[in-house]
C-alpha cells in the first residue's frame, strides 16, 4: 500500500526515437500535503507537478518542471506566500555540468511580519551564456502596516558570489532608484554599494550614495550621504548582532516644502506653509527592545499662514519607554509659541501649549471664509492631562473681531474634567459695551475617548449657557447703513439642550434708537423676545416712540434652529403677524420734504402672512386705517383699505370718509404675478409670495387690476396736490372701472366735477365756476362739457382725448371763449372771443433709446376778436406775496421738480391757421388780418424757437394825436429762423387839406425803416408840417414841436405794425430773452432806449440797453446787473460808455 502523501494514479509517458533520444514525462501529479513541522513549512492546497526529462544519444540531459497551487505556502508565523502560486524551471547538463536555462515564479502576494505585498513576479535567465544569470523581479503593492511603500522592481546580473544592477521603488507620489553592487564576502555577509541613488517626489529631488554590510554579525552602515535642493546630510551607524543600536544622522538646510513632498508632514497642510529651511540631527543607542533616542531641530525663514519670518526649535528624547519633546517658535512681531509634550512609559499623555502676542489672522486659512478672525491673542494656554481626563484652556484677546464685527477685548476660560466642562467669558467693546456669560456641558464620554467628537459635542452633549450684554451698539455687530438704527441694546439669553438641538429664551431691549441721518425723528424703544424649542422658534417685537406709535410683530417657525440653518428655504417661511399704530407726528417726520403737516392723526396697521405649504399657496391679509387725515386743505375723517390675498389673487376693499359721509369706495380684485424664483410643481398652484424673498422679487408693474371706484361728493381739496394748480376746490362724482395691467389699464365710466375752482400757478390766473362732465372708455376720454369763468369772461371745451397709451395721448378739442382774459404773471394782455379747433398729440420716445418727446398740434381759428387794454404794464419789478419777487420781468425761480421735468427734451410744433379774420382792437386802434404761422422748437436737434409763415393785414386804423390813419395794406412774413424775425411791408394813409400823406414801414420787425411820402411829392419838413400844423409853411419856433410830434407818430406806427409784439409777453415766451422792450423818452423816439435782458441764473439777471440819441452825459451803450442775494435783499449795478454808472444795495419790505 502506498504511503501517505505519495502520488497515486499519475500516468508516466516514456518514448525513445530512432536517433536514441529518450523522453520521460509526468503530468498532473498532485501532492496533497507537503509539511516540515520543524521549520513550520506547509501548503494550504494541493500542489500540482508537471515534469519532463530528455536524454539525447550523446548523453546530454535536460530537465523542465512546473509546480502550481490554488492555495498558498506558509513558512512559519511571520512568513507566507498567498496563492495562487506558480513556479517553473528549466536546466540542462552537458559534460557533467548543469546549467540553468530559464526559471520564473509568480504569486498573489507575500507577507513578512507586518510587511505585505500584492502580486509578485520573478524571472531568472542566463546572462551572456556565461556563468552569470540575470534576475528580474517585481513586487507590487508593498506596504508596512497602514503605510503604503509602493512597487519595487529589481534587475540584477551576477552569480552566487557577486552581482550588480538597478533597484527601483515607485512609491505614492515618489520614485526611488539606485544602482546596486552586491558581493558575498568570505564570512557569508552581503556587501552592497549604492551609487547614483535618486529620490523624487513632487518638486523635491534628493541624491544619495553609500554602502552597507549585512550578515550574521549584524548591519553596518559606514555612511549614506544625501544632498539636493541646497541641503546635505549623512546617516551612519551599526546594528550589532541585530540587537544593539548605534546610529547618528544629520540634515542641514532642507526646504520645509520637501517634508510635504516626502509625506513626512500631511500634504493637506502644505497650503499654509511657505518657505523655510530645516536643520536636524539625532543619535540612537541602546537595543532594539529598549532604544534611546535624542533629537533636535531648528527652522528659519518660515511663513505659516499670514505669519512671516517664523523661527523655531525643538528638542526631544525617547528613553526608557518615555517620550518628551519641547519646542519654541518666535514670530516676527515679537510673539511667541511654546509647547511641551510628555508621554510616560506607563501610558497617558500630558500636553501644554502657551502663546503670547499671536495675530489671530494666522488662523484664517483654517476657518471658513465667513468666520475670518482678526485681532491678537494677547496670551493664552492650554493643558491636557490624559490620565486625569482634564483639559484647561485660558485665552485673552485684544481687538478681537470676526467677519464684520467691531473689535472687542476680553477673556475666555474653559475647564473640562471627565465628562463635564465649564466655561466663562467676558468681553468689552467700543463705547462701553459688555458681553459676558458662563455655562456648562455634560458629555456622554470624555472628549479624548470620543470616536465621533462632532456628534458627542454638538448633538448628544447637554448644554446650559447663560449670556448677558449691555450697551451694545448695532455697529459692534457689523450692522450699519440707513436701514439700521443707532442706539444701545441690552439683553439676556439662557440656552439649554445641545448646540444642534437648543431650547431656551432670549430678551433684548433697545433704547434711544435713531435712524441714520434722521435726527428729527423721535427716538424709539424696542423690545424683542425669542422662545426656542427643538421643534419651533417664536420671535416677538414691540416698538414705541412715546408719541403714540406702538407697533408689534410676531414671527413663528415650525422648526428648530438646526432645521432653520440647514433647511435652506425654511428660514424664509415664517408665520408673520403685525399690528400697531403710528402717530401722525412720526409720519410727518418720516415723510419730511413731502409732507408739510402730519398726513393723519394716527394710522393703524394689521397684517398677517402665512407661507405656502403642502396644503396650498400663501395666504395673507392687510388692513390699514387712518384717522383724521389732512390731505390738501380738506380734512378727511377716516380712510381704510383691506386686502385679502391667496396665491396670486387679491381682493381689495377701501373707503374714504369725509365729515359728512363716505366720499369714495373701492372694491374689486388684483391679480399678482407668480414669483419668478419659485418653480411651480406639476399640478401645483401659482403663488405670488410663497416665501419672504418673494417680496423682494415682486414686480408690481406685472399686476393686473379689476377695481370699481365710486365717489359721491368727493372733495377735490383732499386729493394730492398738483404742481401747476393751487387753491383747488370743488366736488367730484366718479363711477369708474379699472381693469388690465397696472401700467396700462382700461378705464371706463363717467365723471362729473362741479362748483370747482383753482389758480393756474404759471400765469397766476384764477378760474371760477369750473364744471367738467365726461366719460372714459376703450382708451378715449370724451369731454362732453368743460367750462370755466375768469375775470368776467368764460370759456368752454368739448371733444375727445385718446389715451390708449397714457404716455402718448392725442386730442381733438373745440374751444369757445367770450371775452376770456389772456393773463401772464399777473398782467392781463387782452381778452379774446373766438372759436378754435385743436388737434394733435404727444409722441412717444424714439427707437434710438433717447427720451425725446414731440408735441404736435394744429389750431384752426374762426373769426376772433382780441381786445387789448389801452396801456400795457411797464413794471420793471413785480413783487409777489410769497415767497419770491420778480425783477425786470424775470420769471420766478423754478423748483427742483420743475427743473427735472424741464430736463426731458420736448420738441414742439404748433401750426396756427386763421382762415377768418382776427381782429385786434384797442380804444385808439383796430387791425384785422388773416394768416398761417408755424411755431417750431426742437431742442433735440439744437434748434431754438422759430416762427414761419405770414400774416396779412387786410384793414385797420389808428387814432394818433387827433388824426386817423388808415391801413391801406400790410404784410409780415416770418423768416423761420431764430431769433424770431420777419420782413414787414405796411402803408398807412391820412387825408389832409392839401392831399394824402403816406407812412411806409419796411425792413424787418427788428429793424424797421419808416419813410414819409405825399401826393403831390413834398420834402420831409413840409410833410411833417402838413401832418401836425395843417400847412406847409413853418415858423422857426414851431420846428421843435413838429419834430417831437413826428417822433411820437413814428412810435405809434411801429407799435401798430409789429414792434408791440416784441414788447409784449408773447415775444418774451418765444425768445431766450426775459425782457425785450422799447422805452420811449420824454421826447418820443429821439431819446428812446431799447432794452434786452435775460436770467443767467435763477437769482442773476443781466441787461443791455442802447440809446441812439444819448447826449454826452448819458450812456449810449449801457449794461445792468441785478443779483438777488436774499428774498428781500438785492445788489444792483449799471455802467456804460459815458463813464456813467453806480451800485445800489437795496433792502425791501412789505406792509
């Protein structure tokens, strides 16, 4: 019977050929167990063997064999080969000498102690046919414990006595390679020489060289030299009998960055460290079981975070099983860091750290961006004793700040013993602010024993924290701006639970709160209270001012603090309630600049908003009630508006009540746009305000209205003031529906205003018995009847105004007037009786992006009569009641709002057609004419005001000095250029006892030429005598009187044919001048003076005057300036070419 372990059932094949070659082969021989208990050798799975022997006729032998197993091989408790395993070898013998032809082996891994590897592969080939062989081996995934070493490859050539080759290590992030020369000494020790060694990792490259000897006597390292990156070092020593240690080493000027490249320091900290060079040395002695090590190191030129030029040193020992290290770092600013670490032989740990004058911004890279710290750690210490499970931390900071907080000074103290920690702190801020507190936390286990520090500290720990602060200003918390009040806050808070699941209560009081830049508002008193539970937060507030204002609000969240901080949109969805009363005085101060008096005695507000949830969209209500309103000059007893919203739909109700009865009712609905920042889920409902952020994204221009407004007896004085109207009064009745987009709604209904009156501010003209009756619908306003009386005259208007676009209305109106006064700045220029058809409109801005507007109108006048007063006002200075006065015909200073409106370019084109006769009548003259003129002013094209067209004088007459002159013909043709001018051709005739006399006026309106003729022809002196004396012979004493009378006639003629146009208010409105006037002298035209003046500024007026016939003591050319310093104080001066001038300081008062 076969013995145990002997192969059974294995076929053997043998064959011999004709040439005498013998072949014997064995395939698939299985060895279940191969053991050597004395050496601890065994296999874990059967071994399968294949072998083949060949012998040729000349006696040469060759042997090839292979063995494989799915299991592994164990060689004692420390060594093993992991399967599957395969090995193969081929040898041959000739002349009695065996030679290796080929060999290879492969395994899934190997283990030696705590050193393990991945797949291993080796090959052995003869080298050059000699007695040397070449060995190529690869060991992948080599690691020692948890440390990954890498992949080792070797390529060696030699024999059993000596060899050489290259050994390479590919480590994670590093490559090590060296040329190795191996020798087997007579004492069987292995001697190795390392040449051309290179260590590369990241940006570090170090070269090394040396030798070693290893054998039964131990390990000898005569010297291993290292250099590169500007550093140099050496390692030498012995390990006698593989037990007794004696090593020493040093390195100098090694860049600190190399420690990160070589994984000697965590690479994650490399971003905090820049520069610096390290020098270190060590000594090791003792035995492998009880080593003794001493080391020291120093670093210079190091930059850590924001700390520059840090220098440090550290020393330490490991002896008798105890470790001790101490270090010190010196900062460039004079600050220091000192540390001490002791690990006794029996276990435990004692660590101590002390710091002084350390800038806190050095911690910035370690913290989130929002938690950036500033200031200085004045002094601090930390002591940890592992055996006693105790931790003590004490810090004192100076100018401490985080984020936008203002600087604080203070201290904090933390003491932990076992599972309980206690803390205390006190900080003082700018302006005497104080914050202090104390607390404790009970942990489930001591902090050093925690496997999940975050969970044990923030979740399962039980906290109790008390905080109090006083005289705290908002600016100390980084809050500033017009929306943040200035003042002082005091309060307390008590928090329990854990930081992620807190509960507690906080109270806050703010005193003497004032808004930035609004010192006129009364100081506020605010109180806040917050109640926090793990499943909810409630915040209440109350604000009062001691003058009747009392506002209260409550916000509630159905979630704890952790959910609010981590829930994203959850913090934007509280349940809000607001109620209270605002006093009229506070409203007046808040509306400073827009309200001269309190708009109401009190205003009450009530509102609630509930955010959208799974049950539906947001729901909100708002009610505003105002008592004793004072809008305009009419008191309003009360007004109320109520809104009720659900999703995007809002119902609105409102009423305004006079002392007699309700004057205005509003009712209807508003459709709001859905919030663009919140997508609507499938099957969901659109919502305007699903969360608080929606109010900031709300676009009111996208709302749609459907409102009914009904008014009965609405007092017009209670409406908001209109800039161009003053002293507005009357009653209005309205029945209007407003539907559509809020910026372009469709308005339909009727309106009726009666018993109204007002003053037109630009002309100071008062209108009485004003009535307006009309309707509006489909974008058109129909004026059925509009009439007004003023100064004994009356005018009425009827027609339509199309307002499909409010910014581009068009009109078609008929105007009728009866002796209606034409007024300008308190002066009546005449009264007109006429019928006029007006058509035109206001155009929208152009497509070129400019805001230019264009007004075009066509006026067609029928037979009209203009009655002029006999004498026009020649007032140089006009004094108003309030608050301005006008000097030399100047316009009143424009308000800022009027200047803003005037800054918008407006092109004006007005075409006036008078197909019937326009009769201009005064007591001493009458002129009738027809014509067509066009007024054009286009600032957008830099074209000033101009008139074009012509006026034909068909008939007329004038009484001058007891004689009537008839207009035989007359025509004025305007040039269409600026300044306004035109050619004139007029003839006046008068019958005398010796025949007709003619006065021909030609030239231009600005430079008329007068020529006297007669029939039969006479010279000028004879014509003058004939006109004024009735005969051609003139005595010497009568000549002066004739000349004076001639000047007066010429002046009257000039006025009759057009010069009066330039002396009137009309001329001033169509030219850039404020004044253009001809002042007759005491002798008529001979000593007349022409004046032209304009306002350079609102309070600065300049004037030029020219007197052709000035004597030697009078200025022919004269300049005049008036400066309005104050309302009733002005400075006037004049000067001219005759050296005549003066300066006057005038003070005016009225009584």
